[in-house]
C-alpha cells in the first residue's frame, strides 16, 4: 500500500496530486483487486496529507497539469513593435552587399551604352602647336637673272659708247644678276581642327553595336532586380527560421522543467524504496538528454539572432521581438497546379529574361565585330590657322588660314582575320549562355516542384501535428494516471513525455515549414516580380 501511494505522488511530480488515493484501503484477503477510480480533476483535488510533526520523512510537492497550449506558440505570440518577415526583407535589402555589387554592374553596363554611342560620333580633333626651328641658310644654289622690262632678251653694248657687251631686255636695259635667298622663320605657330566622319560604321556597325549595348544593359538591370528579390526572400526565410529556433528553445525549456521536477520526486521516491535505481537512472538520462537539447536549441537561436542582425545591417547585437503571427494564414498564398506554376515561373523569373538579353547582346556584338573586317569609308575635313602657314610661299611672319576636305577608303587586310575570330568567339559565348539558360530553366522547374511539394507536405503536417499534440497530451495524462496506481513503468512514462515533446516540436516545425515553403514557392514562381 505504501509503494502504491508513493508511486501515485511521484507521477504527480510534473502534473498534479491525487490525494484521494492516499486514503485508499487495502483490499481484503482473497478479494480480487478492483480497477482504480478515474482521476479527479485538479480543481477538486484535496491537499496531500502533511507528514507528522518532527518526522524526517521526505515529502512530495504538488504540481499542476501542464498547459494545453504549446509553449512554442505562446512565446511566438506577436507583440507591438516586433519584427515581421516584410520588415526583415526590407532591412536585408538595404544592407545587402550583393545588391550593391549588382548595382555597380548595372552602372557599368549603362556606361558601356554611352561609350558605344560616343564611339560613332564624328571625331573632332583640336590642336594647337608652337615650334622653334633651328636657323638654316635656304637658297636656290646660284644666281638669278632679273629683267626690268618684260619681253625677249637681246645682246648689245652695256651703255652708249661702252665697249662691253651685255644682255639687254626688250627696252634695251641691261639685265642684272643677283644671288636669291629664302628667309627662314624660326618661330612657328599653328591652330588646327580635324573632323573625321566614319561613314561605313554608320551603315554597317551602328545598329548592331547599339543593340548589343542595350541588351547588355537590360541583362544587368534584370540581374539587379533578381538579386534584390533573392535577398528579400532569403531575409524572409531567415526570419521564419529564427522563429523556429525561438520556439524550439521554449519547448525544450518547458520539457527540461518537467523532467527536472520528475527527477526530483523520483529521488524522493527512491529514498523511500518506492522505485528501483534503474527507474531513477532512466530519469537521470532523460534530464541529461533534455539539458543537451536545450543547449543545442539555445545555440541555434544565438546563431539565428546573429545572422538576423548581420543580414539587417545591425552593428550592435539586439534582442528582437516577434511581430508576426505564426498561426495566421499566408497573406499571399500561391495557388495553382504544379504544371501551371512551372510555366508561370519560366515566364516570370527575371534570371531567365536576363540570360535571354545576354544572348541577344552577344549575337549583336558578333555581327558588329564581323563587319569590322570590311573596308572603311571615312570623310574628313581640316582647317589650319598658322603663322607662318606652310601653304604660302615664300613663308611670311603672319597668320593665314587654309582648309581641306576629302574622302578616304582604307582596308587593313589583317584586321579581317582578327575581327572574324572575335566574331566567332562571341558566337561561341552566346551558345554557352543559351545552354546555361536551358539548365537554369530545368533548375527552376525543379525548384518549383520541390517547394510546391514541401508546401503541400507542410500543410498536411500542420493538421496531423495538431492531432498528434492532442493525442500525446492525452497519452501523457493517461500514462501518468497508470503510473500513479502502479500500472505503468517508468519507461512508459518517459516515452509518453518524449512523445509529447516530439509532438510539440513537430507542430512548431510544421507551422514554420508552411511559412517557409510558401515564401520560397512564391519566389520560385516569380510572384514577387512587380
């Protein structure tokens, strides 16, 4: 009878006391034992009998029945000013280094468009020079003959009555001979403007080059948008995993509290000889394992706390509060059949569109490169304002302006082979990107399939875990009642406690899995693309 009473109080260590059994009478000799009466409600239970005055007999504490509400759902109740998934997504986006990197790539692509445009503008070259020349003697290498009067030359006396004969001009005047020199100007100044117009480039290359640059810019812009969406989705998933870790800590702490209380009463019962040492050791092992689980869940929560702060750009660690109801249904559920969602993903995902733009850019760049090996046709013009101007003879120390215009056709034979090879290289890159696009499409279909099936499994798990928690709570209560009257072993009671703990963790994971799967599926399908 004493062992039965001690066992009944022991089972109440983490639930509640049943003092009515303390007054149970032993059965008469030869009378078969009757089934124990059903457990009385906690509210109707009386206090257990107090030990006699001066007695050193260990006593057992009265404990209450665990709350029906899961401790994880209690600790995850939203509070004012707490974090939500959308808030985490926005703050993660604002602090993301990868988004800044993609923004820089887009800025580079936009600058490339401007560079391509400027390459086809007429090339105007302005030049100003000053040259100091060394002094030299410039002549024609002999004497020059000069006549005063125009006309034919003749021979006659140099002067009336003179005996000498001279060469005479048409007026009879002797022709003089003198040495002729050209004066060298040592200081030279020049201002010039050269204009080149690439006529052949306008006809053959401009459209291809412009299309390639524009497609590259669009690809960079799509990659930037895709990275922004990915970062936001990663932030939401991290937020829900943070909720998971926080809830697991609450469940583990509650389980440790119950097992420690159970062990405390078990030690008292063991000292009274009510249970065996094997039963006590099983409870010791259960407490040790629960303490390890608490440490593991606390470590996971600390890790997710740190990750959350890093993702949101918080330089100083903070204590974050929950601001989103984990029990609330998804605000933007992703409905539709699996096949329809796969087709929608291939149509909406920005990564696919970015690769399509990259292929167009490479093909256009290949065409522009191929025509680079053809002959070039350029128009040019030049204006020179110089002192002295070399086109004037003889040179004079003054400013004179001259101009020149023309057309030139050039063909560098070696460039034809170089441009042809470059064009083939771009075509090969386009084929490579096209293959990557096919692989990405296959990956997106797999991603949608996995997230869709995970979401459907999580939805079922929510319903089954609710029933599992209710069943585990009832099984725990029944196991406690049976243990109280000596009809259940310590192993069965420990199994019931473990089942209840596992059921509560499963319920928490199922609810979080629904949130995570819906967020990931929404991103995989492209529903987050505006």
